[in-house]
């Protein structure tokens, strides 16, 4: 069980955001300076208009106060593990033997509360699930948010664009004829950015929804890694050494990148301290909880020691193709994953300027916690 929610001070040593193995990177230019409304609304010579103009990004000068802690309720603990309300009429095909599934025959927008409870547990077990033939993109945005809000308090992203009037929706948007990725590849060999979303928050997301609005005919897939299996793959003695260790996660680099591109920062950048190994409240599974986008330093370790251990963990996750899955996007797809026990990376592998436009609903979960070591 999660410990009682107590807002204890988190003291982060000076310099911990500017050192440590891993760095924040974005593979293509985004933000208001690079957004071309005419190209999105009217199309271009080569690309059609956006299919879902109500989801086009907007940026405002409105700022938000620091997030306050809240008591998260984990609905997966209430689920019937036979999933009668979720999968009764469904076809389920596993993506791999140990992570991921593809589901047809379920309409997420029609689920009862019992079905949503089962969704939380099913996704926690499978780690990532691609639901096909969904109407999420077509229903009112407020209705989509109501569904996501069942699983936790909505997270408002500090730097991303959002549909007008709905700051709770995080948009992944690469516009028509956008070829800025070529500049990135002038200096990089790949665009892989393994991460779990916004782990710098005191209460990072749990059950997370991402749905396709517009995408290239081929390319733009998303990779997912099973962080629970990545943990179990380590030797018992190594796992034992990781327990009790905590790491600093930072939003400062993301905020500075947004500022540097003329973007917004809706909320003051924060840092949080989380255990390197966290426990899932519904399944009891332990999972690695570090990522090179936001994790900066291990508390109590000198810089070189921290760099050495974090690099090993990052490489372990990145090279673990036998606990990874690749999700291919298609119209009507909603991908639901458990951000507590997975990492993911988008793929930037198309160069013809086709638009990629997705919306994310991001319910926050409990503060990460770890339970006693089990050998």
C-alpha cells in the first residue's frame, strides 16, 4: 500500500539539474514561433488541412500556481481480474510475449465505471494497449476529458500547446511541411528519447491516454519498454542495491528549451525526488523509474558514480528489445499505457512533411513509492 500522503520538503543539492547522465532533447521545433495556422487550417500545396481543427494547438500567457498534492485513488484495485465489463466482446492480440496488446471490439467512450476499473488493471498488466476503431477524436473534448478524469487529476503540461479552452489536453503536433527534423539530424544520429512522461512532478501520471488525430501514412510509431521486466531482468544482488536509492527529476531543461524557442512556461519549473525502483499500487510489481529526459542525479552518489549507474540503467532499458513493443498508429487508435511501469519514445522516421497530430490526456497518480525488497 502507498504510504500516507505527506508533503515533506525535498532538498535537492545545488548543481543536480546541470550534471548527471542523460539530457533533455526535442527532435523537432515546436511552439508558437514555429506554428503556421494557415498551413494547418487550409493545408498546403502538398498537405491537406488538419482533420481535427478543434484540436489545433494554442498558447496563452496564462500561468498556473505550483501543483498541490492530492489523494489519488487507484481504481485498478477495484477491478475484476477476469475483465467481464471490459473484454466481454473484445478481440485481444498480444503485441509481444511480455508487453503490449491490441484490442478490437471495445469502445472506450462507452465504458461503465466497472469497465474503467478493469481498464486500469488491464493496462497495468499489459503495460500498453492499442485500442482500435475508437471515437475519442470525434466526441466533444470535454467528454474525452471526463473519461480520463476518472483515473486521476488532469495534468496541465507546463510548455506544450493545447486546444483552445482545454489546457488539460497535451498536444503532440508536427505541422504540415515541417522539415525541422533535418536540422536535428545534422547533429544527431537518431531521435530516440526514452522517457516516462513528466516524471519531474511530485505525482507523475498513471493511466495515460494518447489518441491519433492526423498522422503520416507510414512512420511515427511509438516504442514502449516494460520497466517492470527491465527491473526483474537484473540480478537479485543488483536489484537489492538499487532499493533505497532516490534520484532527482527536473523540469528545468524542458522549460528552458521552451523559452529558448519563444514558447510558454505555464508553471514554474520543479524538481522532485523519486525512488529509482517504484511499486505499482494495484499489481504490486516493482519497476525501474529513471529516464534520461528528466532524471538528473542519484542522491548520495558523487557525480561520476551517479553517471556510471544511470548510464547502465539507461542502456539496459534502451537495449532491451526483448521487453519492448512497437505500436503502429492508425486512424481511430487510442493507446493507453501505465506511465508508472513503462518508458516510451516516439520515432521520427518520415521526412516528407506529413502532419503528425495526437492528443494526450494525462491523469496524475500517487507519489512514487517503493515497498520492501523481495529477493
